[in-house]
């Protein structure tokens, strides 16, 4: 079962495939199956050419595995991952010449 523990859209600054990306979707995901749990932090950059453009393109998608092992969802682990989510995403972005503008959210955060 895949659950988005956290997701939020932000303004961003990046260029991928020759296209300026002005938005980013940041997600913390838990994936549990048959007694195993996996947590990932991901960011997907998209053009966001106007206020209604939230069409996420997956050619600029980056993911970092945070944990994988036996177990089930843990609120304690999720809070720890959320505490460091910005740092994790910033590290992924720096490797790919991109930037999430954390002070400029485009939506309210959603938690699952």
C-alpha cells in the first residue's frame, strides 16, 4: 500500500530537457507490503507556466530512499523524516542543478 505521508507544491527554479520548470511537487511516501516498509523522499519539477498549471511531468523526477526494511508505518519515523525533508530534497536538487523555493508554497500541505 503506497501512501503519500506528505505532499506539497512549491515554486521552483530548474531547467530540464530544455524546459524551464517553475514548480515542484515534494512528496514523502511510505510503501508497505507483506511486512516490509519503504520510505522515500521525492521531488518532481514541472513547468507551472500559469496559476492553474499543475501538470506534473515525470522527466524531471528525483527520489531518495530513506528507509527500507521489515516493519510497518511508524509515526515516529515519519516525523523524523519530515524534520529532515527539506535537507534531503535540497541535497537531491543540488546534484541536479535545481532549487525548490521553500518560502513560496503553491498549495497547502497534505498529510496522509
